[in-house]
């Protein structure tokens, strides 16, 4: 895998839910180290698109290539891709029957076959990076929403992924907890992590994004650097969307 | 065509173990169906004069449906006087019609409840006779499918009001009332139905003053009612608990007394939430009517068991029991499908 | 002393309720005593010490007709526990496998499991027990031509003969045909076998639905998070889904175990001498129906209460730790 090849490539991807055309001819290239923020009205296919990247949803037409590996029905290829792609969910999806520490070491031990002690050291390192090492022995149910999401980010990081996918990571949080999660994401971006982030947090996008991707009704309508996107969006749909979301 | 092939590949041969399972299961299913079709259709005998002739005609490995042709009517209606068989038949038709009508949600309401009461009363009169020129038939002769339906429907219908009282009692703030309700419910739920039926049929006569006798069917029916009242009570209680506190508060704020609050606001909603669970209890109750055969009532199992002891038609227990098995399956499967559909539509409606 | 009329009313109502129950109870007891005296039936539980003088076909402890009614009752109770205990194990294994099969990706497996569950759940248990019993009693061949479905397993009109593992020296004691019957291994009577198989098959169908509900009850997000981390389907099921599913599954599962135990009382219809059958014989011989039936109900009630406590204890232990 040479460093010049794009990290993630979607080529003419189509997806249907029954007769509903969820993704229409979606093509996207994300290079190593790039931070892409995807925005758009609800139902535009943003979540569907990134969930196709790690095969939580299958795509019907087109190709998806992650770090040179093409995404097909082949179980081994899917497993290889999932080990390189980390995902953070809107609903956190922490495992409630395990402690925070156990949540983090589960994948390294069972997928990367790390020794438990080594995995725990790694886990504590990332818990410190998200600034909650003292919660290691607690259960997810004992943590606040913001803390849980930070644990979820740390959990994805313990697999040392090449790319991080964020599916509306702050949408389920109370307002006062959004900042603590965004701060962690900004730090991650500064450290050079390749990221695709679906979010409504435009302030975050302005700070961190290399490219804004606007989706509507299953298609990518516009892609531009944030300064240009916010100041002078090319498409009418993007203009309407921005005016609604930025007005308050 | 390509779609069908893709489906087959994923769903039947998705992996090596899956393909193995498909091959083994398919083989067993085909063999089983082939054998069953052979027994039930190909080698089956549809007309014969007696059991021995039937076995001879089928060569020993075919079903003897002729047995049902001769004994089917007895299995359905039992010891009811032969010429009066149109009465239990009408009873079955009325009950089935009421059940089907109750499936339509648009008909739910006071009218349907009254229709049911009228239907039950009419059926009881029809079975018993003694009025309107109908010959009197004592309950000892009630048997077969009409008996099963009467036990189940009358039993659960009568258990219902008692269940509501018990459920309200269990949630009552008065400690004595609550204690009595809890004791009753937990006692009944802790013992098998057969012991309650035994208690009703064997013990009850001992508890009554000398000389009074209670009809055997009535005793069994009473046992049934007392038993199912406890189970229905728990379902109703679940419905009451699932009601948001706001409903109770709103009713109190309007100044409604306890009974008005329950009758007009709480119970209608709680019962509606509980309907799928109530249907499940009804299915269980319908199946449990078979237990009365143990205390000497003549339900479908008794009539079937009796039929196969006839000297000239001995031993056709598979034919007899699959006949009544199919009847039970028909009723229960239909009700459980209905309950599932109801649950789905209620969930949708409440979103 | 009392602050409001409502309080007096409530107290009065409760006094009335309790009084009514006591009054009815007293009336019934009075009648019963009078009736029993007239019929010359004794009262009290002293009959438990008298000689039973009836045979019991199968017993875990030594028993003869010279033993007391009390001992006969113990034999019955042990038989109930035996068939329930083994039945619960069999039903759990079969039910769990079927429940998982209901969620399998293989369409044929899924549908077969569905057919089994629907067929068994919609036919009364008593009918199924009678069917199993008649198959074993009537259709089964004589020992000479016994059915031989698996190595060491022989099904004949005498029952089901099974091999038994022996500890020292370690080997299998396999049944073999001698003269008119099988020796070696263990032979389950047709009554016991019919009851056990019938109860296990019936209860397994309900357990299958409980297991299925439990696994489906774990939110999809949990599976997605595990898969996104790179865990295989198998590991996801084992490490993430099943531990959470168990919390949903165990309480209704314990209820099914209790239901199976209560359903074992249907043994009276297939001739297996457990608690219900023996109580029935006892009350027929002594005429002391009230004592016999209440004692039997008390025993079942005790079993139920133990199960309830177990369920509550489990629920409290595994509740998710929350804020």
C-alpha cells in the first residue's frame, strides 16, 4: 500500500432498500490524513454511506476500496477492512455488561490476539488521551453521555485504525457535553488521523475539515473546502440547507 | 432468475456448515414427506366395513380414514343423543362465527360484548334444551368439541370480571385487600390446573351441606374459572402497570371517584394494551380444557380414546388423535396468528 | 384518633373483606367435618402412617406395599423431581438449539425450527403425552424386533433401553437382548419415556421462543459495534450478545421450568407414578380427599416458591450497574 494511494475510494456506489434508492451513484475519494465532514438534511444517505464503508450495510452496485482492499461479500476481506476502520456511533453502543476497561480490551484481545496485560496498557493509554482514565473500572451505565462517547472513541482507537468514521457522534448528547467530545475529535484530527465525520456541528467542521461534502437525497451534491463551502456554496440545495442550519 | 440463484446461494449454501445442514435437512424432509404422503394418501383406505378389512385393504402401512368416516361424528359430538346432533353442531357454528366476528376491530365495543353474552346464553340453552320444544339433554351427555368450546369460552368469559377485581385488589392501597388478592393469585399460580380441577370435582361435594349436589360439569367449570382468573389477573395487572402515571393523575384531577376512574379511563386503556397477552391466555385455556378428561368429563380426548376401543375398529389411535390434533391446531394456530397481527398493529398505532 | 372518615371507611371495608373470607371458610369447614363424620371418614393426617397396600411400578427408593402412605408420597415426590429435573435439562438443550436455529441464516433450518415450534405449541400437552405413550405401548415392536435408531439405543414395547457409562473400569454398559428382554444399560419404562419426551419436546418449543426473544432483544447497535471492531459473528454472539441476552432469557426460562414441573402432574394420564398419581390412589383408598389434595397442593406450592426466590435472586444479582 503506497502512501499516495487514496485511503478510501467509493466509485459509482448504488444502494437500495427494497425499491427505495438510498445511494445514487456516490463517488468519493478520501486521501490519507484527510478530514472529511459530510453534512446534509436527514434522509440524505450520509449515515448509509459511511455504514457501507465498513460493511454494516452492503452496497448493491459500484466499488468500495479501503486501503487497497476491495469490499465484497468475502468474509476475510470484510474482517481485514473492519480491523483498519474504526467507527463511533450516535448511540455509543458500549457493552453494558463489561467495565470500561473490558470494553476497550475486548477487540485487541480477540481480534488482534494481543496478550491481556498488553491490551490493558494500550487501553489505559487511550483512556488517558480521552481524559477519563479514572473511569476504567466503572460500568457504562455509571457514566454520563459525554463520558460514554469518549470511551467509545477510545475503544475504536485501541484497534489502531487507519481511518475513523463518526456517525453523528454528538447528536444524542446533552448540549453541555458536546464540547468535551468535540475536543477529543479535534485533537485526533490534529494528530493526523484520517476521518470521515457525519455531523451537524458546523463549528467543528470549520475548525477541522479539509473538505466538506454535502449530500442530499442519496447523492453527493457538492464537495468543497470549508471556507469556500460556507461562504459561497455552489448549489441551490446547499445554500438552502446552510441557511436553515446556520440561522440559529 | 439471477435473484433466485443469489438467494439460494446466500440462504442455503452460505458456508460449508450451512450447505451440509441444507443437504441433510433436505434429505430428511423429503424422506419424511414422502413417507407421510404414502401413509396418509397413497396407501390410505377411505372406505371399509370394519377395522380388519381396512388394515387388509391398505396392506398394513396406510392410514384408515374410513375409521373417521364411521367414528368422526362420535368424536365430535360424543354421547349427545344422535338425532339431536344438529344442536351441538349449531353451537359450534355460533361460537366460531362469534370468534371470527371478534377479529374485526371495527366491531369492538359494548355491542360485541353483548353479542357474546347472548351467544353464550343461546348456546347453553341449545345444549340443555327443556324449553322451546327442545328435548332436555343433561350435562352428562355433553361431550366432544361443543364441550371443549363451552368450557373454554364460558370459563374465560366468567373468569374475566373476577380477574379484574383481583388485579385491582392486588394494586389496592388497603393492605388486607392486597394481601387477600396476592395470596389467592400466588396460591393458584403455584399449583397445577389438574389439582384445582381435582379440588373442584372431588373436594367440593364435601364442603357442601348434606344432600346438595352440584352438576359435574359445573364443578369443573368452576375450577377452570377460579384457575384462569388468577392468570388473567396478572395480565390485567401488567396492563395497569404499563399505564403512564399521568393517566391516573389526570383522572384524579378531574375528581372522578375510584370506580368511575377505573371504569371510564384506566381499565379500557389497560385492557387494550393487554389484548395480545389475553389472547395467549385464551389459547392456553383452550388447550387446558383437555384436562377435564382426567376427572371424567367427556371432551375431545375422551371421545377419541373411546372411539378407538370399539371392538371392530381397534387401535386406530393415530387417525383418531391426528383428527382431534388437527382441530386443536386449527383453533390455536389461528388465534396465535391473530394475536401476533394484533400486537403488530397495536404497536404501530401507539408510535 | 382517626383523622378522616375515609380512613374509617377503609378499615371497615378491610375488616369486612377479611371477615367474609373467614366466615365462608368456617362454613365450608363445618360442612366438611359434618359430611366426613357422617360418611365415617377420618380426619387429620394420621393416615400417612398407615400401611399403603398398593404397588408402585417405579421408585427411586426401596418401597413395598407394606410401607406407609407417607413413604408412598415420598416416592411420588421423588419421581416428580426426577422426571422434572431430566426434563428441564433436555428441554433447555433442545429449546436453546431451536431458538438459535430460528435466527440462523440457513433458510431451511429456520423454517424447520418454525414448523416444530408452531406444531408443538398449538396442540395440547395432554394429547401429545398420550400420543407418545401410545406409540411406545402400541406401535412399538416386541424386544426381538426392537427399533434401533442409534448405537446402543433400543426402542421396544418394553420401553427404551439406553447405554450407561460406568466409571471403573471406564466403559459403556450397553443393553443387549437376552431371552425376552434387554439386560444391561438402563431401561426407561414406556410411561416414563413418554412423559419425559413429551414434556421435554413441549417445553422446548416455548424455551425456543424465549431464547429467540432474548437474542433479538439485544439492541442491534451492540452487534454493529462489535462487528465494527472486527469481531467475527461467532465471537460477537458469544462475547457481546449472549451475555446480555441471558439477562432477558433467564426469568421467563425459570417460569418454563416451573411450568414443566407442574405439567408433570399429567403423568396421571399416562400411568407414571408421580406425586399426583399417588395422591389420587391414596385419596381413593382412604377417602380423605381434603387432606391428600391440600398436602399435594402445598408441595407444589413449595416448589413454586423456591423457583420464585431463585428468579428474584438472579434478577437482583445480574441487574446492570447504573447511576
